[in-house]
C-alpha cells in the first residue's frame, strides 16, 4: 500500500512539473498575423526558422517573418 501511494505521488509530481514548463506563446509576424503556440518556438540556426508543434505537426516560420514572440501570461 505504501509503495503504491509513493508511486502515485511521484507520478503526480512529475506530471505537474511537466505541465508547469509548458507556456503558450504568441508569435507576431511582420504582416500582422498572430499565431498562438503551445510552447516557446525553438530557433534553428541552420535553417533560419522558428519551429514548434501544432497538433503533432511540425511548423516552421522564417526568422525574417517574425516581429516578436511573447509568452502568454
């Protein structure tokens, strides 16, 4: 019983920690479009693009098209 309770507590803590790391962001493009992303987009120096996942699909935005990226609070 104690092991099950400990395992449940550890799993809950781990999932809570992962959820706390995820913050939606708004990408403002130079043409005025606003794109809400589930996490902060990662910048890929090699390709010159910001990348994020949207419903399991990888999306890329050219760095030159991005005006700003702000975390949603």
